[in-house]
């Protein structure tokens, strides 16, 4: 086994569920579009850097979309509790952890609601040795030449080349080329091939 540690992304890998699904569909789309538009992304970035809480964000969104901030709070918390989790992948990774003694981590660009509700509700810390989110670290993956990625790898105490990162972002390919870790682009087209790829590339050596 040439992999000594595995890091998984959360959004797009361990779950593809979205925020605000409990709202009226039209309103949900409007909020999502705003948060990831040029006009609203500064709020999303502040949220993912831990500079504002979801309650503070919802005071702003409530005024903009004429909806009670408390309803947004309740909806968001319930949404993350209802997230569909990729348990097949989690159990697969844990089987490698048990068989090869490989430590596992989550590294995610995410918000305070992830740490406060997603992790404890779904008991993710039961399956991963540690969990790093941008909202806690005040860094996103691309910040400071991938500082949070290298910092996460360092916690394992192994070489970069001995770490596999599973992520749905093609930007991570650039990070892989710079930092030298192994990378698997995980998405709807590649997810069914992951187990075979891992067995062929690294588990049969």
C-alpha cells in the first residue's frame, strides 16, 4: 500500500445535497444564485472564512428577500440534518483504514453550520480521524498557495506523495501538481470507478 493517508472533500464527494431546500423552490434558487453571484459572493466567502455566522448572514438575506431570518436559520439547520450522505464511500474508506491502518480526514471549504450541525448530527467524527473546515481555519483551499492543504497533510506526519486527496474540484489538480500529493477527481462520472482505481493503482502494489 503506497498511500499512508486519505483526505476527502465533503461537498460534492461525501454529499451533494444543497442548502435551503426546505424553502419554496423559487426562493431557494434565488438565494443560491445570489450567494454565488458576483454581488453576493463576498458574503459567502466571509461565511466560509468564519468571519460571519449563518445567523448573521440570515439577517442580511432576510432583509434582501423579505423573509424572517429565524425561518432561514431553522431551514438551514434542518436541511443539513437531512443531507444525503455518501455512506458507501465512507464505509469503503473505513475499510481501508481498518485493513491498512490508513488515517482519514475531511478537508472542506465550508461554513459554520457544517461544524455546528452537519458533523455532530451525522457523526462524521466517528469515521474520520480529524476534520478541517475553512470556517474554523479561516482559510479556503486556494488561499496562500494551498496553505490549508499542506497544513492538513502535515498533521499526518507522512510525505505529500503518500497522501491521496479525493475532491470534486479540478482546481485540486493544480494543487496536486504543486504539492505532490495523489489526487482523484470525484464526480458523477468517476465515482463508480473509484474503488477499482484505488485497488489497481495503490492497493495491489
